[in-house]
């Protein structure tokens, strides 16, 4: 294990302020962490950074004589640290150590395998629920659906869990044949059962029809079994019609009307991969622009197209939910591989329709089921964030896009979700660099091979500890059985300031103030009802204070304009979405 110490003076650069004001102290680099200890008189501050969180490192000479050097560390959670280190040679050695240790590719050497907090035990249950437990809890499913162990050795689909839910009439032999007809073996499986009308959401990868329009009778039979007793079903393809047609050239394809005559295909183009990663890079660059030019900021924000991706994801998820909830039809969702945009919209649709998915435990269970167990390749997609100079390979911020979409819903419906923004921020950070093993690897099979469940701790279990539960819960939460329909109008969508502007000086003060507001809200919610302080009063207090804090800086420079913004912000919170 590497261990290097140095005298240094770290401080923030540009708008990022993890340490403010700049401090002098000792820097210690270990095999997995960077630790800075403040040596100023009367101070005992420490700053701990997981090396896996480092996205890029830049080195420079501080002065012409070369007596000192500067290391700029850009993190995956968008923090930027600047270390001023005396001695150019020592500076370069430290930079080399940090670069090497932050780029470890061997999963079993990463920090989660060494993290041993005193409040957790490796004997504790890993995860919140298994597919078997989930199926056993859904009694309504048992007449028409069964739990199949056809993938128990991961031979049919290496990215599926060992057990999946399929139509009762479909045998394992049929599933094996269907797996050969779907990319990566991802045959259609059930991911959601709508209790109100018995309709379901299925997900899969694209069919391998190819240029010769190959058929698979077993695949057709499986989908027919899904809608047995219904006149039709919908297939939502997260590619454009042109992209689906072009996929046939490379062996992919889509479900033709002639072979799947009871299914109506809907195409909704959603960006992923390189395009989505480049969008994130442009957005982060815009957020770090210090030109203070309004035109420049708005132009960069628009050119990043990030909010367009948010809008597309929410509108496609709304379409999926509408097919199930309002039209009363089952839906199959897929794109190409079925591990990115497919999971994104199936998750959001469940959040819209199912109140169980909106509680703190329910939301974490949803993420575990639809992302961890369903085979989202976290190791590949979250290898780098927005600052890396490395050539893009498999990186794509699909999970971050999901969290942004959930935040938009959370902002539009402040009473409907049982968790706080703090939970979303924590998940966004943990997906890229974590003490826990939840987001390690690309599939359940990889975690099984490396013993992740036996040798690391589960993040979701840790988030539900009594000591943290209050912090990650929404104090205004009121359960509703109704579906919540988020608005996707441009005026209703906002930049997720809590994440993309998280490390600005203004955001730091807002976070402190909002924590104070949280305490006030708690006091009002729990206050004697005889004093006529209701949940509505608490909500109004929360919204007024929150919106006031966001626009307070504009009041100083814009006079009455700031007051107008405050009134508009209060109104927008109520009109952004619809509950039906």
C-alpha cells in the first residue's frame, strides 16, 4: 500500500469550495484515500477524499524557480481541489502516486473490499430484497406468472439475475430459445405489475432479426402470453424508427407488425452513450464558466442539451405510464442492449404510478431491482465523469440522468416522495466512487464471481440506518395512491442546482440554511395541532424559504425584479405537475 506524506496548502479553485478558506497542513496519500489534516492553530479540520473519486489531475509549476508546484484535482462529484506543494520533485511524485492509485482497474483491489465500519457486519443481509422475495410478496402474480431459475448459472443471460419472472405458460426451454433471439440473451421479463388493472411492464433487449428478417416463434409465443386476454399491447422502443431499421444491418432489429400483430410499436429516440456523456461534459463546463455573462451562460446551457435529455426521459416514461395506467395495456420496453434507457424509463414510470416506489425504502428497492439486479453496467458507465481527459469508451451518465429526472419530480411534487434531495445527491456521488459494493461491477454474475456480496457492505442497508434515516427522509411526505404526472414543459424543468452547482459558495450557504429550515419544518409538523399548525402551513413555509434562498442573490442587483421572481417561484411549485 502506497503511503506518502507532504506539507501542502490546499484550497479551492474557481467556484468549488470543499475547503474554505485555504488552509496549510499535511497531506497523506494511502492506497485508497487522500487525507489532508489542517495544522492551523486552534483547528482540527480534516478532509478525506476517496482516490476513486478523482476524475483528472493537472500539474503546473507555481513559479519560475520551480521551488513549488500545484496539483489541481478534479473529482467525479464535480469538486475541484488545488494543492500547492513545496518542492517541484515532491509535487510530481505525489501527483504520480495519486494518478496511479486513482486509476485501479482491478475491482477486488478497490476500497469497498477494505471498508469495515464498526456499525456494519459482513454477516448482515446484502441488499434489500432478492427476486425470489419480491415474487413471493406479489401474491397477485401467482396465477399467471412464475419465477424461473433458467438463468441460475448465468448461461442464458450473463447480465440477468439467477431468477426472473415470466408468464406461467412459458417453459424454460422456450426461454432458452428466446434468449438466443435477443441481444445479450436479455429475453422479455416482468419488471412491474400494476395492481389497479393487472397490466404489466416487460423489458428486454432488441430482437436479432437481422437483414433477413429472421423470426422466432418462441419469442412471438412469449409476447402473446403476456397479453393473453387483452386486445393489444405496446412496444416502446427507445430508438428512432431509422435507428431501429439501421440496426438490422448489424444483426439487430425490431418486432415486425406481421409477426407481432397484437403489438403496436412506438419509437421514442433517447440519446445514450457518447452523446449523453458529451452533454454532461458541456453542462459542467457551462456551470464552471466564470465570465458572468448571461448570454454566454444561457447559450452554453442550451448547447449542452442536458435538459432536453431530461425532458425526453420524463416524457417517454410518461408515455409508458399512460399506456399502463390510463389505456390499460401491457408494455414491452427495449432499446438495443436493454441496460440503459430501458431501465431509465421503466424506473421513472414505476415512480409515477406506484406509491410504494415513492417511499424511502421503496425507492431504494426499486433502484436495486431495476439497476443493480437488472444489469446496468455501473463499472463501465461511471468509469469517468465530466473532467476526465481519457478517451471515451463505455462511459455514459444514464444513472445520473435518472437521478436528475427524479429530482424534477421531487421538486414538482414536494409532498409525494418520501425521500429528500440529500438522498439523490448521495446516490449520485456513490455511483462514481463509493465505500460500498452496491455499484461495483457490471452485472450480478460479476459480483458473484468476485464475492462482492460476501466481502463488501451494501449501501442501501446503510442508508436505512435509524441514525441516517431522518436525514434522507422528506419531512413533508404524505402518501397518495394516485399517479403523479410530472410536467415536461420547458418552463417546468430546471437545472439541478443541488448537484451541478453543489460546490459553489452560494450553494454551501443554501445547504446550511435549508438544514435550518428542515429543523423548523419538523418543529411545525410535530407541533400541537391545537395551535392550528398544519402540514399545509409547514409546506408553505418550506417552499417560501426554499424559493427565497434560491433567488435572494438576485434581489440585491435587481430590486423589485427579485420580489417578482419570488412570487413566480412559489406559484410554479404548485402548477408544475398534475396529480390524477
